C-alpha cells in the first residue's frame, strides 16, 4: 500500500478525490437557477486536481501562481454570491481544497484525512448551527472556553517535574488532575442534559470511575447541591464510579502482576457485588423524571476543582513524609496515605515493587487492600462537604459497603491472617 501511495498517478487521484468529495457537498448546497452558487462538483474537482499537479511539480513559483488563480476565482465567486448567502464558506473551501491537493504530493494520507474532515464539517452545517444558536447557552460556551484554556494553554506551559523540597508535588500532574476533574464534571453535565438526570448521571459515573472515582464523586456532589431532586441519582453515579474504578484497577493489576489479582479475586468480587446491588438500588430512587428537563447549573465549578486538587496534594505530601519517617515499614503506611488520594496510584506502586522483586506478593496484596480501604475513607467526607448531608450519607454508605465486602472477602481468603 505504501508503494502505491508513492506513485504520482495515485497522488493525483487522491487530489482529485478530495475535490470530488468536497464538491459533492457544495453541489448540493449551491442551489438552482440563475442565483445558484458559482462553485460545485466540477469546479472543486478541478481545483483539487490543479493543486495535486502543482504539488507534484514542486515548483514554488508554479504553486504560487496556481494559488493566486484559485484565490481570484474565490473572489469572483464571492462577488456573485446569492444575496441571502453572504458567507465565505464556499470560497474558503475552494482555497482549502487547492492546498490539500498540493499537500497530497508530500503527505497524501494526512491530506485525505483533512479532506474528509472538511467535507463532514461542510455537510454538518445545519446541526452545527442549531447546536450553537439553539442548544448551547452563553454560560456553556464560556465553560467550554475555560476548559480549553485550562487543557490546551495552561497545562502545556507547566513544568513536568517536582518543585517542592520533598520532590512529590508536580505542577503538571496536579493541573492535569484539575483538567480531568473539570472534564468529568462536564461529562456528567452533558450526559444529564442528553439523557436526563437519572440515567445520564449514572452512565457518566461509570465512565468517570475509569479515570478517578474520587473526582467523579466530587463532581457529582455539585450536581446534588445545585439540584436537590438529583441527590439520589447523583449518589448512584458516585457509587457506580467506585465500581468501575475497581474494575479498572483489576485490569491494571492483571497486566502488571496477575498473581496479585488472583489473590485479590475474592475480596474484589464480594465488594463489587455488594456495591453493584447498592448502586442499582440508589439509581431507582428520587422523583421519577427528576432532572429530565436537562442539566442545571454549570458544567464544572473551579472552587470544587481547587479543593479536590489541594486535597490530593496534601495527601501526597503526607504519604512522602510517612515513607521518610518509617523507612521500609513506610511502604504500607505510604500505601494508606496515597490511597487517600488515589487508590490506583497506591495499588500500582506496591504492585510494581512486587513485580520488580523488591516486595513479596503477600505484602503487596496487603498494600493494595489498605489502599482500597483508605481510599474509601476520603470519599465520605468529600461527598459530605461538597454535596451536603443527604448526598454524603448515600455515598458514605456505599464506601462502607464496599470496604466491608473487601475486608470480608480478604478475611475469608486468609489474606488478613498473620
């Protein structure tokens, strides 16, 4: 396939194909009669072909002349545009098609991919306009811009290294956690708006737990505080995030050290089964149809995000201090402290030590259990502080049931003896 792509004839066909693909959509949009648009299927096909020829010749002067000709044609097209369609979409598409045609000479696969995306954007005009004008609110737009700034502007500028004397506080990692939490909260907002308060939040909780259960619980807490009728569905979503988070951890453990997962099978299955039953029971609570009219409030709250990230930073510092204070015995203490912030990180750290032969599997299994139970300890107060008593009690009970199931399974399997 690579050899075929490198053939000049095939590159010309790709350039022509890009023009035809975009031209098909423009042909359907240009209208009929004397007021129809100037550029359609044949025009765009020729523009793509001209770009492909210019790219194959590789002469900058020829490419510039061809580009000026296409630009002049775009200007002429705009001057005779229909009065009811003064936009520049067709004219910009003409020049973009030419550039993609030129691009096929050096990067044919990228050019084709860009051509497909352009055709999709052109064809999706009506739904995109309806989304922006009729569905998306000004507040949602501002939230989206804030998230883009946090993820695409601020995050890449932060140093990806520890800056504190203990060597544990990484600004990039902490801000990335903030971005993840903002995204999880926005996911819950979108799911609630699309699917309604109950089912949408539950699905968002399952998805969020694959990244961070505690962050998901914190995000759902704001939903419960802003809309009291969503307290039960939001709590069900928070509890569901614990379940999916545990499943995700099991997959990671199987990848890193299958023996540890095998030893933990009984505790995880028992705790997961109890939690699943409880989350399904919670999801049936609340007023029927609550939240079905769409999401309320904002996609995310910066105060809640800052609180959670600060909590993680404090727990990380505590973990490091315990390791320094207790030495080798601090492995389990560190797992407990780290588990307060992130059970995945704590469990994988001790599992990695076992995989490297620096820790026995017995100690590693105990470390994972401690991390899981410790992580449950932080969920109840987080839910209570951010979501209120009603939300906190429901989520805290879920954490208690999961911890009890895990410990009962561990005791039955003899993991706590000795």
